[in-house]
């Protein structure tokens, strides 16, 4: 017998409600049914029914030795089987961003204190900023590097900067206090800019992304100075939309 559209809609709503309950418990371990109802906006009777069902599946537990409701061990078992590949997860978003902007896109991770390109889409333009997977960016004078610095606590950031702030162009900032003040200002808008600090006639803009599999990630768009200046507002809008789409899909971290 064919499944009706109403039945499909009902199944989808039930799943969404169950996920909302799981997220509420994740945010407040040990919460009560009433607290979950308040946080999710669902009736207490609905919350109780969902909690009982999730408890039966091992996704929630009410027998943790304390009052309240906690995430169940089945979630941990399922989570341990998930292999998170940032490149695979983010590639569709990167391709969309590339269609909108056309210039070089770098996805970077901070690995052992080094900013490393883990995925890249080259520019469509004849005159372009060159990058490649595996390339390392200096942390002090690139848009990606500044974005990564913004995610570190001040002590760890200062430790990395003490390893060296080489003057690569006349615009390179080599004073850690000046740089971190700029990073703090950039953090307020969520965008980080390199204006010919890493290479002559090369500019870039980056933003931070949710961590995936424990990896600290940033995304950047780089272009020659003249084209970057001409497209700067468009790049800002595109990067902020990219970050918003990724956050809405994956949350703050996965």
C-alpha cells in the first residue's frame, strides 16, 4: 500500500521532535522532562513519550544514578563508527562558493601548529593566486592563519607567533601585539583579511568554520589585489553565507 503524504510528513515531524529532545539533553545533561518541554516548546506529554521511546533504544537514559535524563551509550557507539572527512562534507559547499566567486578557494586545518591546505579549488581566471593541497601557510600573515589564530586561546596563539613572524612583504605585521589586536577586531565581524602581507599583489579573505572531527578549519578566497579590491564586498557576502550554510547544516561542531 502506498504511503500517504500525510504519513510521510508525520514521520518527518516525529524525527525532528526526537532530534530536538536529544539536542536539549545534550545541552543540559540531567535535565527534567519539564525543562526539555520548555526548551523545545513541546507539550510535556509529548516529551515524555519521546524520552521513553529514545530510552528504549538506548539513545537516552533515565538510569544514570542521578535524577534527570542523559544521553545514552548507544549514541556513543554509533558516533564511534562515524568517519568524518571534512573534505567530503564541505566539498559541495565549496563548489557552490566557487561558482559564485570564481577565485581560488583554500580549505585549511591547523595541524601541529601549521596551517595546511587540505582541499582547494583553483581560480577560473588567467591571472590567479596559486595554491595546492598540502601547501603550508604562515599563520601570521595570511587570512587563513589569522582565522586560525582567532580560534586559539591567547597563550597558545602567542606561543605559535613566537616561533617566527618573518617579514615577507612591506605589509607583513611582525609585532604579535599589533597582529592579535587586528585578529580580535576581525573576530567581531567573522572575516579575516590579508592585504599583500604574504605575497606582493595577492590578497585573501577567510572565515572560520565549525570543527569537524576535532579539526580546526577555515576557508579562504584569494585573488590578485586589483580583482580582490573590486570584488571585496561580494567576497565578504559569499564567505559569510558559506559559513552560515555550513553552520546550519552541521551545527557548531561535529
